[in-house]
C-alpha cells in the first residue's frame, strides 16, 4: 500500500468516525461519493441508516463532509453546507467591484487624495487658502462612516 493510499484510508476512517460521533446510533456508515475538487478541499457524501421509532423500520440519511487541510467538518443538512460555501466562496477580481466596501473605499481614497493635493498646492503656491468646507465635511463624513462600520464589526 502506497503512502497516498494510507493517507486516503486514514481520512476515510476519520470521516466515518466523525459521522458516527455526530449520529451515535448510525449503522452501515459508508462513503457514497467524493468530489475531490471542492473549494479548497474535498466533499464527501456519507450514507448511514438510523433505526426508526416505529417497528423495525430504518431510515437512510446523508451527511456532507468537507475536508480541507487537516479539518473535517460534518454537515447534516445541505443548507448548512451552502451557508459555508456562500461565506467562503471567492468572488474573483470582478466580484470586488460589486462590493459596497470597494465603492466606499474608492470614494474615501479620492476625497483624501483631492484634499492632500489641494493642501500641497496651497503650501507650495503663493496663495494661502483653506480647503473648501464642502470637501472637508465630506471627508469627515466618509471618515466617520468608515470608523463607525469598523467599530460595529468589532462589537458584533
């Protein structure tokens, strides 16, 4: 048996063990399918039977197991897995342009650069003036909004 096969067998053993811990009364626990390329790891579908409450009836269930690195996460419902996928899925370069944080950052950067250029022009120019009030108030508004959002994220 090769080293890769030993690692794969160990992962499968740990997966079955985790599913059995999550559902202690599970019987016939087996790996049904494997998606080797799922986000940054692999997705295993594990099937098992649980004895029913009425008579000798058994019910078959599926768990999804996401393996990434040394982590093995068991999901009993697909909606749990989809929540994780939605939270961790990379949007790519074009996805950043649609985020509200990107747009507010660009606006804040533009206002800051404009005020900086204005200030430098006033320092090195002959005419000493001040930054127009509408620009400085806009800058302070953006700055307050940014720090307000940052402190809200820390509190939650």
